[in-house]
C-alpha cells in the first residue's frame, strides 16, 4: 500500500464524511537521462572513461575506453617475431616499450607468433600475406611526419594502396563498421570478451575493452549508441587473451577477458598469459 493511500484512508475514518472532491492531477514521472561518463585525464593526451552496457549474464557489463591523442602520444606495435621469437606477458611488453597503455592489435595464429592478417613495420615483417576477408588496416608511423600518427583505414571506403604508401606500420584485421558507420558484424549466437580499436571523429585512437561476454553484433550496436563518435572500428582479440592495460602515475591496472563460447565458458581468467604482438602507447621523446 502506498503512503498516500494509507493517509487518505486514515483521514476518512477519523473525519465526517464529506462530498467527494476531484483528485489532484499527478504529474508524469520523468525518466532520468543517464549522465555521460566523465573522461578522466591520466596524462596529457591519455584519458579513461567507463560506460555501462546492456546487462550481460556475466560480469559487470562495463565498457572501458582509453582515448589517445596521436598528436601527443606515440602508438607502436611490438612483435615477438622481431624480438627473439618469444612471446612475453603484457607487463614485460610494457616494460620493454616504456608503455603507458597497451591492447591487442589483431588476432594471431596457433604458432603464437604470426598475425592472422598483414602485419609489418618499417623494420620487420611479421605476416606479409593479405587476408582477403579482413578489411581494416590500423596504420601507424606515417611516411610524412605532418600526417596523423594513427589512422584506421576502412578498406573498401579507402584504398589499401593509399595506406601502404603513406604508413610504414600496418596491422590488418576485421572491420566492424561500414562506410556509413553501419554495423558489419553478422548476427551470431556465440559471445565473448573483446578488445577493439576505434577511431573517433577527431582522429583519436580509442582502445576499448569489454570483459563481460556479448554477441559482437549486439556489442557494436551498443557502442554506436554511446557518445564516442566512432568512425571506424577494428577487431583486436576476443576471449581470455583480450586485454587492455594502463601504467600511469595515477593508475596502473589491466583488464583481461575471460568468457568465450565453446572455449572458456566462465568468468574466472585473471591473466592473459604470454602474447606475441601488442599495440603500445608511449610518450614521445622528448615528452612535450
């Protein structure tokens, strides 16, 4: 029973009966708009935000996003195939690079060395073959120093030859958005944790991580609904090996993946193990 109804009944029993009067109009209850999560500055050019997602059946249903300004911080790829052919834990990769952030750049093969698609830098080729079904190119280290230090080429909307001519470092993977920012991931019943790389309308890199499992089509829809201004989206990794790490003066942490349908159907994983390839964010030298 509501408090209003209880008070009305109590007054009716204690007072003489009076002629009925019209009930006052009740204003409709306003549905509050969730506030936009604030971006937390970790370093000049490096910010973190957390966004609630539609409820998943496991975990905290939260998206973590690290936003990187490529004009202030450098993005680079480190590979075990160029470093003694030995994969390393994420913490060791970050030590070696002096990294302030790191994430998966793309999927790798069962040899724990070779990327599934094209992966090359100016000094080293990890995988030379073009995977015809993958149409996202993460491009770093521009030939022209005045060009952006980071760009996601959406092959089909932008020319692959243009990316190869303008950038020394290229990482191929699955594109998740089309030319009109439409969701390209097909509906599938499987779900998993995910690490993704995006680009916003200002040309900033977005390092995205979701530990709770989602179907990828539904996750892309959820990301498009958030105030991220996503213009391109590149698949990094899924399941237990998906990670996002930070190491700054005010925050040092790593988020790992866990769940993957048909492979690791639990929320128990707390480490990624050794990984062959990482995308790192470092301070330029000298640091501005």
